[in-house]
C-alpha cells in the first residue's frame, strides 16, 4: 500500500489571513515526514495563500475543494481546474457529498471534473458514499460502486490507478456519528475490488481514504482498519494543533 494520505477539507472556513496563520502554526507542530502525505484543501480564495505559505514545506500539498466542469466561460462564481492549478493547487476534491446533496452535483459532472482535473495537471480525489436511507435499505455497495464507476468513466486505466478515492458515508459527515473501523474496511474492500476490475491488478494498491466525523480520538483506529489508506477530515482539521496530531496518528 501507499504511504497514508491525510486530507484537510476546510469547507467554508479560513480566509487568506486565517489560512496563513494556520499554516504558520501547523508547520511548527508537524515534522517533515516522508512516509505520509498531507494535503490542505482551503476555500478557493485561500488556495494561493496556503500554497505560498507552504513554499518551504513542499511535502505538504495544497488542494481545491471543487472545480467546474468546463475550462473557461460564463460560469459566474465557479473556478476552473486551470485556475486552481495557477493559484497553487496540485489536487482537487471531486464529488464531495455536500457538492452532491447541497448543490445537486451529478455523477456525470463528477466524471467531467475528474477529466478537467487531469487536463489541468491536478490530481482529483473522488468522493463516494451513501446516505443513511440508502444504508438502511441495504444499497450501500450499489450506490458507492455506481458513483465510483461514473466518476472514473472517462479516465484511462493509468489515470484511474492514480486517483485517491475517499469513502465518506453521508450519514457520518458532521453528525458526530462515525462508521466503525469494520464498516469502513468492508466498504473499502468493495471499492478496491471495483478498482481492480476497472484498471487491472495494479489498482489493488490504490489509495482509499475514509472520511466522516474523523477526529483525533478515532483517527488511529480508523487508519489501522484493513484497506484504509488515509483520512479525509473536515471540522477536526480546522485547528492546527489538532490537525498536527491527526496527521501523526
């Protein structure tokens, strides 16, 4: 397996000034560890602030939270993959549950965004996950595999193998409820099998992250679950001291 990946999704927090202050504190608390990857995903207005603040810590990556499906045009309020790259991002989240459920993002749009990301030199991190109703109806696997296949549909097998997948059960995001390590491991195994079917046996080494009410109290146990390659963290990533401890779980 790859070195563990820790992704901070700040959502709509930390403008440029707060982002610079966060990075200044975080880099003092987090040592340079080559055996793991850390990525900060600020709001679009703070991408450049984060990337420039990390110029002396190139092992810590900067990502966008979202990109638009087209490279340019009359799309007021949107940010293209090329613009995010120009601001300093190397990664982008695609298909986060809040994009799907609050902004009605479709599977087809996630596929376009993954394609645009590669075209612009960004690595997409594709998010998949089921709602509570879907879980209770026993359709978790079907929902996750549908989202996975749709999001990766336009990519080559080599590109598919590069894409980190983030499994984030919607019912566990911001609710305080967390999938057990066993729950996470079971769904990650299904995702890994699907990736092998899509992109060959080399895809068995693909990074699959868990996201959903991750905190410093459960990070280590989730990371130790079979098949969990890293963590996608929301609220607990907003405090530099807490985030530094999670990244060393």
